[in-house]
C-alpha cells in the first residue's frame, strides 16, 4: 500500500475548557527542580510535619477492625465525621449547619472549590479574585468557562479593597473568592472589610466562596497564635450567600490523604453534591477516618505545629531583612507564605524564579502566577523545616549578591 493511500490519524480534539487552563506554577517548579537536582525548596505549600501518630494509629486500627474502611462511604461523607465538622463550625465560627444536609466531605479543599465554582458559574459569567490570589482559583473558573476578574489588594498591606471590588461588580458577577488567611500573601483580612464585602454580596446578590484552609494559622503580635479570622459564614444573613470550604491538609498534616469539606445551606448543598457524585462519588473512606481522628483526638499537635511555624516565620523575616537591598515584603499575619518583591531586576517573575532555580538551586514560585499584582514578586513558603529554610536563605543570599 502506498503512503498516499494511508489515512492519517485523527487530529486530537482538546476541549476549550482544557485548552484554557494550565498546570499551576506551584506544581511546575518542583517538576523543573527534579531535573536540575540538588535543590532546596521555598516553593510548594506543604508543611514538613508528619501525620500525627494518634491519627495514623486510629487509621491502622480501623483498617484492622472495620471492613467498611475499604468501601465507599455515604456520598456526602461518614455521618460521624460530618457531625464532628458541624460541631467545630458552631464552636469556632458560630456557623450552625445540619450535618445531614449541609456538609459534604470532599477530596481535599480543591474538590470542594471546584464543586462550588461548577455549581455557581456558567459560561461567560464572572468571578472576582482578589489579586494576588491562589492560582488554582482562577484555573477552576476558567475550567467552568467563566471569567476571572482580578481586583488588586492594597499593596501596602495586601488588605482587601472593598471599594475596588464594588467597582468591579457587574450584572455577570456570580461570586467573589475569599481566601483568608491568604495564599500567597499571608494576609489576614480585617473583620470590618469582610463585613463590608458581605454587605456588598447581599446588595448585589453574589456568593462569597470562603476558602478557610489556613484559618488555624494566624500570628499574634506576641508571637502566639491569634484567633481565627472572621468568617462570612458566621453572619446569619449570609446563609444563602456563602459557601464555606476547608481542609484537613495543613492543620493536621494530612496533605497526602486528600480530605476536606464544604459547608453551605441545604439548598446549595443539594446542588454541590451532584458535582461531587459525578466527579468522585465520595472522599476516600480511609482518609475520612483520619479526619475524624484528627477532630476527635488531642489538639496539642496543632499547637506544636503553630509554634514551629511561628519560629519559621521569624527565621524567614530575619533572612529577608538581611537582604533588604534585594527584596521587600509585607510580614505575613497568617498561613506560611510571604510575597517577596525583588528589587534587583525588572525581569518577569517566571524568568527570575527559573534563574534562582538553575543558578542557586532554590525553588521559589513566580508571583505572576497568582494574578497581575503578583508580578515582580516571588512567593516563598516557610513550611519546610528550619534546617532546609536556613539552607535556602543561605543560597539565596549568596546568589542575590551577584544578581542583575
């Protein structure tokens, strides 16, 4: 048979929604680092802590004694876990939900976020994202064929600019995503600003998707943990206008277990769970046992992690202060990130991050990946242990002396 008569293979047709999105820089930079070799990381937001022993032991015990661990749970999650989540929301945030109809256990907070966005956003509709903001929020809006609308945070303190959000709201605005404490900025929004945003949501009839993954990690002025940030879900009048999302990943060192939750009024939850059913059926049952042990077990492990992260924050700020000719920053009030503005070049942040990776062998995340206002910055995570952080900053300081 001649080559002329051979039918060429069908051209791969990639959907528009997939063509519109990309792998986040937080995942890409470690992949590039694996090729460079010998790198240390200020990159991906994974705390260095091991899963607490009492959680691991509870899971091992369940694996030995409960055959149901290897099977699907109920679609919205194990009843005992949903009850424990509801108790915590009422105790910590004054958000009272019915565990039977208003909580869904999810495959990490990422699935919960995607459930919310796919439920709320139709093609061409808008979601406001304070910028810099978590990169995957925008990618999920694009996956839903919506339009991310970036609204700058106040550059002096990365605070919420409610007036700017008001100016950005249109008839196509369906939601504002509020990540508090903030990733990548480490900001904690003032209660007055959050309340003002809630009032705007009621006035203009949009939803606040409240990503509260880092709510346990707030730094007080005296170096001790401070109270949790104010949650929009704590206001009864916001019942129909807030979807609350959280994760067990960071608070209990369960990143690899992939378990989180969404809490919302039952009218929302009935729709959210349709997406959950189509995407995942249920969160991994074994991971739900880990989450239940985390909530019901001793909390001293959380306090210990908080103290360690406070020490790592101090180390990070001290190191950046020593490089004040090369970087400026706003001291983080929460989470374990800082956005460092580089002063030694006007090059785009992906180029700067790539140079640091290849020349200093330190992983950083380009700030431009977190929205327009992140350009000119690098996100640095101080989730790693102190020895690795010290090595990171030793290399970065040596490199910065010759940076152009």
